[in-house]
C-alpha cells in the first residue's frame, strides 16, 4: 500500500496546484473581460497614457471627468501596442465610475474572446493532463500482463 500512496501524493499535489492556477486564471481574466463588455458604448474620453506592463494590468491613464482629474488603471490584458508614455488615447469609462476604464479600441468582441480563451484553454489543458495521468496509471486489464 505504501507504494500506491507515494504515487497518489504527487498526483494530489499536482491536482491542487492545477486547481489553484485555474482559480487564479479565472479570477484575473473574467473580471477583465467583464469590464470590457461593461464599458462598450459607455462614455468616451481622451486620456493621457502612462506606460507600464499593460498585459499584466500595470499601465494607467489620466483623464478629466466633470472637471476632476482621474487616474485609472487599465485592465489586465490591455493591448497598448504602439502607445508610449504621454500619448493621448481614446478611452471608454463606466458612467459614474471614471476609474473603471478601458482603451476604446480594446473593447471589441475579439479582445473579450481572447481573454476568455485563456481560462478556457487552461481548463481544457488541465482536463487533458488529468485524462493522460489516469490513462497512464490504469492497471492492466489482462491478468497475464500484471506480472
């Protein structure tokens, strides 16, 4: 029995790590996709772009809403190719919530589909890895092969 428990522990650890990665992936990418769909057709504005790691949600913009200066972070997965510090960009912000903002060109269906494909692909990869692991560790059906 001890040989079997040695095989189960790495599999259990792998399953826990895979589940944690999936939860984290969904926790990051679903809200980013949701924000992009929420601001579609929202209030447009011109903003000053601030450089950073946009793909990881590290860049921001500064815009003026009702005479107030607001600095808002752009969501994870923002495609800011070609923009540098200080560029003027078009953004869309949620009505009454100017800190919920996305680049205007980054709110289309393609951007949302790409964001949703990441957790979907991670789920399929995890399921495939589980099936391969189970198939590889399946005991032989023929008693003669068990020797």
